[in-house]
C-alpha cells in the first residue's frame, strides 16, 4: 500500500483494512 497521506486517510476509514 502506498504511504501517500491521502491514501492513508482512506485506509484509516477502513477498520478491516490490513494496514490497521
């Protein structure tokens, strides 16, 4: 997953995301 701030924000909105 890219570490772009905008992408990270979208990832943060997905609790089921592998990044979280």
